[in-house]
C-alpha cells in the first residue's frame, strides 16, 4: 500500500531560483492574492472534476442490471463509501459478492459522477455503477458496462486523469507509451489554476519579492494574451476529441510524457488529432464541443476571432437566469440585429445550441456547440447503448484533424494503430521508417503491432526486435515479441524474452501472468504457480490469472487452494466460463455434484459452445441419476461440434446403461469414425460388443485399444482380453 502524506508547499527563495524551470505548486496558494477569482472558480465543473468522496448519493434499494442479472448498491459505512456487486444464488443469497472502497470521484456531477477505487499497486479503477444528473439524478452503468458480460473494473488511463485533474506525479519509468497507469499519492483534487496558466512557482516567488508588475505578469501565462489558435488550444487540450470510437482520435507524440504539456505551447508539439476521411453520420459525443464549434458558421466566419473565451469565463460559470443573460449577450455582440422571428426577449441558446443526448454516454445530456440557424428536432429521447464491433468499426483512411498537416510517420501510425486502414497503413509506415530511420522504438513497435494484426508474425518479430534494440528495457515490447515468437513455435526463446520482461518491469502483473502461462504449458508447474501468485499479488483483479493458478494447483494435487483460486476468479468475473467449468470439475471430483452442476450451467450460459464443459455437465447429471438430461446435453454437444468423439462415446455409455444396446453401439462406432485411433472408443465399443455376445468384434476392438498410448486404457483392454480368452 502507498502511504498517505499531506502535501506541504514550501516557498523556495534560495539564491539562483530565478534560473530554475518553473514548477507546479499547490494551487491553494493562488487564493492568497486572487481570492475572489479562486472562490468563484472553486464552483466550476473543472475545479470539481476530481475529488475524494464527501457527500455522495447512495442507492437505497439495490440497482438491478438485467443483462447480467446482477445487483449493485452504493453504501456508506462510518463515513466511507463502498460500491457492491452480487448475483443471487438458488437460495436468493448474495453470491459472487464483490465490494470496492470508493477512494475518488471523477466528474463534477453536472452530468455524471464516476466512482474510482484505488488499486493496491497504485492504479485507479473505474467502478461499474455511475450517478447521472438528469431527471433529478439516477443510477445507471458507466459507458461500456451496460452489456450482458461482466466487465472487470477498468484502469483509469493517464489520458483520463489528464483531462479530469491537475497533473499527478507518476513513478519513474511509467511515462512510456503503453505503461501501466500508476499514480504517486497523494493525488491533486480537481483541475487547478496551473492547467491554464502554467506552472506557478516562479510567479509566487516574484510575488513575494519586490518584482515589478510587468515582471509579475510575465511570470505567469494569461491565455487572453495568446493568439487565437494558442488560446483555443488551452481549452482544446481537454475538450477536443473527434470520436470516442476506435480510430485513433489522438496520438501523443512518442517523445512526450503523459503530463508534459504546458499551457501556451503549440498543442501539436504534444498531441496530434485525427478523424475519419468520411463520416456518413456525424456523431454527437460527450467530448465533442470543440469539434462541433469548429463546424459552426459563426466560428468559420469569425476567422479566429471566436474562441471558447468569447462565451465562457473559465473562472466563473453563471447559472439560471444569469446564464441566459450572459450567453445571449455573447451572441448579440455579433448578432446585434434580429430577424422578425425574434424578440428582444428571445433566448438564443435553446434554439441555436440545444441540449442533446450524447451518443457515447447515453445517460448524459449536454449543450450542442454546433451553432445552427434552424433549431433541430428534439434529441432528448433515451437511446440504448451500442457497442462497437469489428464489423461496425470504421475501416478506411484516417486523416489529420488538428493540425491540418501532420508528418508522414505519425500519419502512417494513425492508419494502423486501431486497424482502421491496416493494409495501406503498413506500406506507408514501412516506407516512412525506411526513409526517416527514426531513433525511437515506438515507430518500430507500431509496425510490429500492425504486422501481428495482419497475421504475419514473422514480420512482426523483425519489427519488435528493431524496437527492442532501441528500447531494451521496455517490458511491453518484450511481451509482444514473446507473443509473436510463441505464435511461430519458438517457445524456448519466448520464455527467455518473457523472463527479460518481468526483470525489466517486476511490478507488471500481466507480464508475470504471461510467463506463468508459458511455464504451465511447458510442464513447469511449480514455477508456473509462483508466477501466477506473483501476478495476482501485484493485481488482485485479474480473473484469468486466478483461473490459471487454480488449474495449475489442481493439476499439482492442491485441490483446496485450487478451489480458492477459482472462487477468486469468479468473484471478480462471475461469467468467466473457464473458471466456472473448472470449479465444476473440481467440485464433481469431491462428489459435490449439485453445486458442480450449477457451475457447469453458468459456464454454458455465457459460453454455450464450450463442448468440454457440456460433456462434464452431462457426466455430472448422469451421476445425479438424471440420464435424460445428460443425454440432452450430449446431443447438444454433438450438434455444436459433431467432429468430436467424446460426446458420442459418453452418449453411448449412457444409452448402454439405459438398456439401449444398439443405439449405444452406433454412438461408439461414430466416435471412432470421426476420430480413427480414438482408444477410449475402441475400449468402450469392445466392452459393449462383449456384453452383447459379439466376441470376435469385441476382441478386434479391444486389441486396438490395448495397442494405444494411454496406459490406463491399455491396461483395462488387456485385462478384458485376458478374461475373454479364458
């Protein structure tokens, strides 16, 4: 755990300070001289964008999420807030109970509040249930969680904090692209003055000295003194997003850290923005304000004179009647003559910038910044959340949005990064790398990713190796290289690369998980168990790692700890089919058949094509003396995958036990037909033939079983052959 410490600001007055680079300070110091501006700013949405929970709403009655049949509640106990999730079991009791302490709230509450849990390794995790302000407030799922699958809490990326908070500190080495987003505590709370005015240490030092008013003004950035483009960019750093869908919409320059932007510098030196070449139906999204404004005739006609500050005072957000007067006055500063359709009392905003429901956060309603001549039809009706798939995702050219011209390397990366324009993008990126020979590893890594997504692991390996040569300690590059090596059968080299990856980033839980998988597949069970345990120790919210740990423990004979691991996986993700099926197998082995059958049912409800789980479910049903239900499950398994011999063989055994000898023989023969050399089928067919008096047929098939590789089947066949010969 990270130790909490109070942040104490010390005024630095040592000789030579003036030559030091200005640094960020606690913005509470600004209140000393700018008390009125500081007071009004504290009431804005930006200032309230990130904070510790204080007086949060609670759910009262649990919120029911029908697609996952799960209940959620928001509770307060002794001043601490928690979010809970559970599903009812057969007896109506809370099963798969998961509870998270709420450590931070992201969002002012003007539209939505998202609740965050602080992970053990310094990450922040977005919890599933959110509070929305419309209709006097209601509870609903966060975007992406409203699906019939359980989504584990998502890590809050640096890009999220960039726009929802003042700059935090992050551990050394975590400013790389693709780094796990880890934060050094304590965290700032809310977007502060310095996000728009730049680092304040120099300004404060001069304010305490006898500096001239001119020197004092020059020591801090006033966005009003910037050119129109630079002024807009202060707002655009957070309020510009061309789309929240797969594209990519923005790429941070590879040589810039996630929190290295300084207000007033050209935004293109930090991040580049992209858009689709064609947009059949422009979307209205929650961070579309700048994009919508820039499409407006008012903006285009102003030739740069219209900026965000034309209408908005970032230090003071008016509300109610005062807001109407303020924004109407901004409109009439240009539109001082009105048509006959208007009166002097007309309110410009509801008609020309109406509120609309956003397409990506479907429970939020916001002002549309596309200034329109004619009021559009009402766009407030509720809409369902849609989820992008490979089939619905954009596949086409990605073009620059801001700035209008972007260098060829980054433009090529934009084509391949989310597979939007993969084939053409690979050619463009390969050509740009050959011509420019960039020093940074990131470009070669992106080329490796593109080759991997295209299904060419050999070329991906070459690109990853180029990237690793330039950045040999990047665990992310090493893991991707190991994946590509595994896909080409180079297991020993992949193991060596993964070992390097965990040495480079020993706190990377997913690196340890990948190494554990490889060790388990290689039969190194003890080493695999150690790697899986390290993985879940670093990140206790990795259900796949718990499931793999349970499987390896069970294979090693440690049934008790295996069961705990499977249950931990299901606490995190109740619909993880592999963990449900594995726990079912383990419980069946302990003769806890009723609970085992319940887990098989749950596995099949989320993964109905899982033939192995269905066969084990059928065996369990047969042991519970439900042969008709077992037969039904096996016929479903055969229908799902008719090329597998096991369902036919199991069905044959059930039919034989029910006295249907001919039908049983037919299923055994079918098992051998679909897989010649299936020794279990030869054994079971031989036994059935012997029981019906067909000794010649039985002898023939039992000899085939006795010649197989499975020692248990071979021994059983030899034993029966010996009995038949007596």
